[in-house]
C-alpha cells in the first residue's frame, strides 16, 4: 500500500521504551527495519490481505464448483481460486485508486472518481481516528465515537436544515454546532469519569445506544422528520450549509477532507507542542505521577473527552453536511468502531492516523467496487480491517508467523488495565 | 464490629459496637430524590392526569385462551397510593439511609411505579387491557439471550478477563446455529452455536492471555471480526441458498407435565423452549459453581488477586483460559436462541443485545444473581416498549428503550450504590 508513510520515530511508545531501556537498539539497516513497528504494520496488512484472499476464493462460485471435484483435479480449484483473488483485488484497486475502464471516457469523474471515493470515505475515519487516538494518548479509551458522531450530526444537521442563513455563515455555524454536539456527548463521559470514577468504556458504550435511540426518536417527530412522515429521514440540509465539493460537482469528495487534515495538524500540535498536550500525555503515561507532579488529572479527563468528542462531532459534520445531506438512522455508518481500528493502526499519532484513515477509506471505496464487479461481499473489508488490527495489537504473533526477530509490545499494551484502572 | 475488652480474669465484659456501612452522599441524595421524583410523576401523570372514567382491565393470559383470569381495578386511586408510598419511601431514605434497605426500597419504589403505569395503560380506553402474563412471558423471552450473555460475562470477568466481545460471540453462535441447525438439526445447531461461541472465546483468551493485548481493544476488534465474517459468509453462501443453508427449524415449547398446569406460573415458566430450560439450569449452575465449588473459589481468587492465587499453586492462566472458553460457549448458546426463535439468520441479528448483556453484567455488579435480575429488568423494559406502543402511542417508546443504558450509567456513576469490578479484571497476568 502506497499510503504507508509512517515515521517510526513518531511512535508514541518510543519514548516509553527508550526511557526504561527495555528494547536493545538493533544495529544495521535491515535488522532495524525488521524490528521496527513499520515492519509489523506492513506484515500485518499483508497477512490480513492474504487471509482475505482465501475468503475471496471461498466466496467465488466457480472455485466452489471446482472444489467439488478437488480430489479428481485439484488444479482447477487453485486456478479459479487465484483468478478470483486476482480479480477481486484488481477491482478493489480500481475502486479505490484508479480505474482504467472509466478513465478511458476521458471525463474528470472517470479519472478521479475512485480516488475521490477513497478520500470521501477516509475523511470521517481520520477525524474519528484522531478522536480515539487523542483519548488513547491520555490513557482513556473512547469507545463512544458512534454516539459522538450521531450527536454531532444531529446538531449540525438541525442547524443545516432548520435555519436560513447566507453562504459561509451557515456552514460555519453548522460546523460549530456539530463540534459542540460531539463535545457535549464526549464530555459527558469525561465528566462522569472525573466526578464519579465511572469507567469511560462503560459509559461511552451506553451513551452510544442512548444517542442511537435519541436519533430514532428525533427522526419520528415533526420539525425533524421530512413529510410525508413515512420514512425515518430528516429534512435535507440547505445548500448554504453544505461543505463545498473539492473537485467540482461530478465527484463526491468535499471540503470535509480539509477539515480532517486541519484537525490532524491540530492534533499533532496539541500533543507534541502544547502544554495541555504534555499534561494529557503525562496523565496517560502515569496518572499517579501526573497527580504527584501537581497536575489536575480529573480536569484532564474532562478536557480530553471534550476534545475527543469534538473531533467525532466533526466526523458527524462531514457525514451530514458533506457526504449525505439528510439524517438517517445509520448516519454514523459504523465510523465510531472503525475509528478505533484507525487509531490503533495509526499508533495514535497524527501522521499514522491520516495514513490509516486513507488505507481504510481505500478499502471501503474499493470494497464497494469489488462487490459490484466480482460479487465478493463488502463485509470482507470489515474482516480485513479487524485482522489488521488484531495482528498489529499482537506483534509477537506477526513476528512468529513471519519468523522475524524483534521485541516490543503491541499498541495499547501499556494501557492494559481493567475496569478499576 | 465487636470489641472485647478484658479488664480482669474475673470480670469479663464484652462491648458490642455496631458500625453501619456508610452510604455515600451521591447515593443518599441521588436515590432519595429519584424516588421522590418518580412518586410525584406517578401522582401527576397517572393520578391527576389519569383516566378517571375507565377502570384498569388486567388479564392473566392471552385473549382467546380458555378460562383467562381477569379483573379490573380503578387505575387512578392505585396511582395515588403508589405515588404517595414512593414519595414517602424517598423521604424515608433521605432521613435514614441504610445500605441494607437500599435494594428493597428501590425495588418497591420502581415496582409501584410499574404497577401504576400498567394500570394507567390498561385504562387508556374502553377496549384497552393489559395481559400481564403475556407481558411477563415476552419479558422472559427477551431476557434469555441477555441472561446467557451476562452469564458469559460473569465467567470471563470473574476470572479476570474483560469480555466486550459478548456481542461477537453471540453473532458467531447465531450464524453457526443457523447453518448446522438447517443442515443437521436443532440439537446439533445449539451445540454448534455453543462451539462457535467457545471458538471466539478461545480467540479472546489467546490474544488476551498469551499476547497480552488490551482486552477492551480486543473485544471491540473481535466484534468487528465476527460481524464481518458472519456477514461475509451470509452473503457468500447463505443468501444464494436460503432453502438449503438458512432454514433452521423452530423449537417447539415443551410443557413440563405437572408444573406446566399451574395457572399463571405454568405457562410463564414451564411451557417454553429447551434453550430456556437450559438457561434455568445454567443460572443455578453458574451461581453454585462460582460460590460453592473449589473451581469457583479459585476463579474468584484469580480474578481478584492472581499473584496470591499463583503463590498458593493455582494455575492462573489455565483457569482464565477455561473460564473464558466456557463463557464463550454460553454466549454462543445465547446466539442460537435468536435463530431458533426467529427462524433465520440475518446480518447483525443480535443487534446490540451483547452490549445490553454487558450492561446487565455491570448493573448486576458482576454477580450471577444480580446479572440475571438486571437482565430480567432489561427484558421487561423491552417488553414494556411493545405494550406502550400499542396502548399509549403518544409516549415515544424509544425513551423506554434507553432505560437499560441510563440505568447502567447511573449504576457505574455510584448513584445507585457502589459498583466494583473484580480487582484484577482486565489486567493480564505475567509471572515474574
């Protein structure tokens, strides 16, 4: 995958590992590469794609037929199987990066539609990934992306279709409303943790469902639901509040991408350069040491969940003011949980999250094309995504499969603590 | 607490000092004010604003069945009495909070609210009625997968492994049950469902125990994996061949000879499908197993203080593996319940029930009895939703659907008592 532009030096655990000197520094370029997290990431992706290939072959009708006479003539099974895998992954590439068939028409959409789809899918994933990643850095696990995206989308959508305002101002207010909605939903979990010690994983899971039911309720009341009240769908957002398309109206990619990149820049600045970021990282690394050093741990929890919620709220903005124009029951499109995989693959740093968001965005865009071109179910993308993260989280396993040396724990290993932690 | 003070060998005086477990401020005020508000709501909505011209018509069985016991009571006075008692209970709790009365007082308060609500619903119009037995039956049916999921959680988390993947284990169990149930038969389908859940449990165990992966991360990823795999295989195999691969038989209710003939209780508990009977057995089994057997004692030791357990020679990792895999099997059985109730596998058939089971586990304070009670409560809330949407369409049933989640947040926030997880829950154990 060409989007992999990791900087191993930006590894969030690098300072932790270097500090206690557990990992002996390997010498030589190749051994250093083999021991690096980049290598684990690449091998995790390769392994997941290989397993995905087996699934593609299993789902292919011709291969299934050939498997019936496998013991008479096994070669057919393998031939058809490999053909299916090849066609599947070619379609995935064509849907995500560049499609020579549509490009032959010579139109702008023909050239750029695949990459535009990738970017459109990547936008909310990057924003959600930043949200989860930020919480990770502060030692919290934001599993409530779904609820925060929904809260953001409800607020942004309401401003978008209910108010009548001029261009520019309307969009700005819509974005702010989305940020505030997400921040409120995330901040609630932070507040509960700070004031009562309620574990954020439990509260954010519960808040996800509360948001889902709230959305279902709103989509059944007048003022939100679009007449003639048959479907659970809201009024469409006014043109004045929509994020403008980046490459003209013929492809879907919209200015939400710029918001996502700005958010990534803000994330990097916040974590690496600001005092607040230092405080958050200190709380994340060791909350007791941070408290001893005079930091207000409780306030940090509230702050980080407010910002994390705001980032997910922005993902909701991108969904309702950019990709879609109407609120529906599945406006969150599973972003909340996909964001967790993005943050883990991106190792909770800004560059990594952008790259991981692009990769998963490409998988989603390509998966749609793959389903229509070869009939391989799009759920394959979910499987590959889960496998990648599973392998990233267990680097020992990846290293054992590929027989390379190296040490180091997986992401999240340093925060392997329970409900009482 | 008692202290014995010895003054001289001849004159032995024993002084008893009773110390009461203190009630936290949040619990005192939160619960007290909540009770008063519930009471006032009851008086206002069901009493003052109630249906004065109609009596509440309560039926103990479905219409059409022979000899359905039924009676009617005036709804408004019931609401007044229930509301006033609830307010008094709230004031009593504020004045003299005693931890041991807490469950009783909250139970009575919420129970009275529910009684007033049902009477109000049953008096909504001249044709409105509430079939209490039907309501309870559907509560139990809705609660069964929650109970099984929560018992899975008890097994895993009491031994120190967080299981957020209950949903995924149920989904895997459901898919496998549908496939094997169609091809072989219902009994094999249930076994296969339990096996699939156990397989996912084993995956959770290996990654959590051997590879020390953060268990919450792992649970989330396994949920995605299970949803992806079942969705993929559903589209690839089941959808094109529904007749051959996705037409599992429905389980017929089995009536237990004598017990099934008892009015009200019989049809409620002793005339249901085999999975519900297995659930009864599992509830008792897990409770006895956890608190009355050597294995259970060891499990709890491993979950609370693995180092101490290891020191006395308990195989910490082995206990965890076994418990997580058995737990997975129970959740997988919960998944097959969906199949044999509905009849076909659909994508994401569990629709978040695994997470409600997790909520029930936490709300029930990680104990089997508490988890079962919480699951029944949540099942009742879901069943209430249906009754509400029929008898009082003006009340948005989505708010009733939120009840389990809000209750769980209140529980972990300490407003309804202290909720504490097993001490080593989620912490991998590494021998040093």
